[in-house]
C-alpha cells in the first residue's frame, strides 16, 4: 500500500486514529461521563439550552459559580466532530463551580450536517455569545477561558488562533486555553476512515489546522495528552507545541501518566489533579 503521511499508509493512519478500537474499555468511561453528568445536573444550579444560533445543537449550558462576575471556563466536547454532546460533560463542572468558576458547556452541529470549517465558525459564534451574555448568567466576560478534549482540543486551539478583533470583539477576549488530547494537524486525519464523514481536502485540512494558524492575542495555552494514547496524538501535541512556541506562544505542558484518550479528560475535573490545579491557576481562580 502507498505511504500517504510520514511513511504511513491509510490503513496505518486509520489504526492510529481509531480511538475506540485502540481503547477497549472506552464504553465504561463514556458511561461514567454520562452518569456523572446526570448527578451534576441534579446538584448544581444550571441554566440550560441557551441558544446562540438556530438548531437543536447550537446551545450552551451554564453552571454559575456562587458569586457573580466569576471567571468563565467554556468547555468544548470531543467526538471527532461527528458525535457526543455538551450534556455528556456536565460532570466536569462541579469542581470548577466549587472553586468560584462559572462553567459553560458548548454544543455545536456535527459533521456531516455541517462542514468542519462551518463547525469551527459555530464555536466562534458560541464564544462571542458568551462574551456578550455571560454576565447575565453569573460570569465575567473579561475573564473568559476555553478548554476542550479531543476534537474539542482542536476547537479550543482554533479559538485561541482566532482574530477576535477582526470580528468586532476584544482582541484578547480569550484569556487562556487548555487543549487535552487535541488534533492540531488535520492532514493525517483526511487519509483515514474519518474523512468519509469530514470530506476534507488538502486545502481545507490546512485551513482548519491550528498548527498552521499563528496564535492570536498572546494568551497562554495548556496542553495535555495521555501517556497511553496512540503515538500520533503524542506527536501531534509535540509538533503543535513546538510550532506555537516558535511563534512566541506560551505553551505549558501538563503530563498525564497512566491515562489513555478516554481517561485523560477526567483529569480536568479532578480536584487534586495537576491539570485541574494548573487550569485554575492560569484562570486566576
């Protein structure tokens, strides 16, 4: 078979990026997310289904901190841009709310109902909506931060790379970011089975790859990837951190030993985990 990317064939690349096949116990983790999110919804005061655009998925759920004008963490879910939902990650909210942070879970329309460039723009609209409206829901728009896992890690990085001033918003609208298990270069992805849905060509893949997009605004970024994730995910983070550091970006790496792709995101919501503590510190919470 023909080598398509870094000496790898389409079959080898698909094996690298098939996260569910590479992680046999993933159903237990997904079930844990859902169970934990139901519990969080029962205990936290929340404002759900706040629309930032038309359609059933263009909505935001907000869990306000006890005190008003709190720093805001906007979380973007993963699912390879084609599955999962914001509701599955409510379980991450409690430890942030307890530490005085308003937690917002962003939803977005999925591929193939939208193209990936359109999906990226939807999340930009969601961030702009938060800046304009989050004060009404317990948050301080001048302390807006973003985080995401997997495809959400990619989207969080794209938010950091967005020229907000060109959209009529403060250039420094996003004060910090956290990308967990992110995909930062879409070129290898377009050679995998995932492209049956994403329909990326070479130009589009580059346009939505944060590794090729100079960072904007100078805000710091935390990156984390599980030590037991596929080698492509470790390489993606290493190459991305190198590229953005070369462009003058402050990229801080938090190691996640003994974590795989589906357990890595849990660290964000674990009160005693270095990733959670680092995110809080970077937010000034």
